[in-house]
C-alpha cells in the first residue's frame, strides 16, 4: 500500500506539471487570437461596420419604396415579409476585442513565461491542502493569469514576492489511514486528468474558431508575399464607395419626392 501511495504522489506531481504547462499554452493561444482579432478590427473591422451601416441605409430606402408601391397598389403601406424578418432577426456585430499589450522583446517575453510557470507551480489551486487554501490559491491564480495576459512583468514580480501557502503534496492528515489517503489521491488524480482533458479539448476547439482559420490564411498569404488584410480592406473600400454613391442617389430621389408623395425623407 505504501508503494501505491508513492506512485499516486508521483503521478499527481507529474499531472500538476502538465496542467500548468497546458494552461500556460492555452493562455498564450488566447492572447495570440485576441491580438489577431484586434489587428483585424483595426484594419478591416471598421470598414465592415461602415459597409453594414450603408447597407442598412440603402435597405431602409428600398423598404420605403416598397411601402410607397404597396400604398398605391393595395391602398395601405406595409413592409414585405422579407423586410420584416430582416429587421427583426438581423444580428449586430459583436464589440471589438480588447487591445493586446504592447509587444515585448524576446528576453522580456521569455522572462514573463518563466516567471508565470514558477508562480503557477507555487500557487496553482490544484495544489491546495483544503477548501480555504484552494480559495486563496484561486484568487492568486486569477491575479497571476491577469498579469500574464497583460504581459506585465512588474505585476508578476510583485506577486512572486508574496508568501506561499502550505502545499500539501499528499502527506495526509492526523488520524487519516493510508487507505483513505489513497482514495483521496485517486479522486484528485481523476479530477486533474479531467481538467487536463478539458484544456486539451479547448485547445483543439480553437483551431475551428473563424478568426483562427482566418489568421492561418493571413500567415500563409504573408509567406507568399501578400498582405491579405490590406487586400480585404482595399476591396471593402471599393465596395463602400459604390454603395455610398447608391445611397446618395436614393436619398436625393427621396428628398425630391418629399412627403406629398407619401414618402417621408429619412433623418440622416
């Protein structure tokens, strides 16, 4: 039974190390994704917003045309089913991603990663000795993750200066039998394996995120000497110019018709 305890302790130490590395990899991957999404928003996203706004204006003019025609034909004005559906269910774009931290030089980036892993090994909640210890460690780990995401070496150093909690590596408590301790360690090992599987699943799932797929296309284009985001922006600007001319033409027509034609000019 003593050998089984030692094997469980060794297995827990190993999986704790794997968890820390996996969570660091996940944090790095999420930071990369956020950085790309911010770059996309800066170069392309605002143009998509402009085009969406133009499309909405044009559609509103066209809806008013339909209403005017229906008033002439049916004696009352109403929107078509398609127009009503579009107005009800059109989903607005999500808000812009959080700006990424300023890029660091290679030595600073390496030091931040080294310090993060050092702190995670000291304060990770999976090393807690009891629920109170886990709560404290969870609070500390949240601060560590926030500092790591912000690439703040100063904050990580400050966190490293805080005192450790007492790490229980599976020694057990007074009055606890070896059989009881074995069951506890087995349960903890199972929980850690489950968490490691969840992280690995999340990492795999990130590959199918639309922004990740696009970032891979952008990287491939860059290797081929093309700036894909710049090309997308140029095409959007051309489309915006065409749709702006179309919007202005429709607006001019409505301004000329006026309310006496049964159409009220838009307030733009």
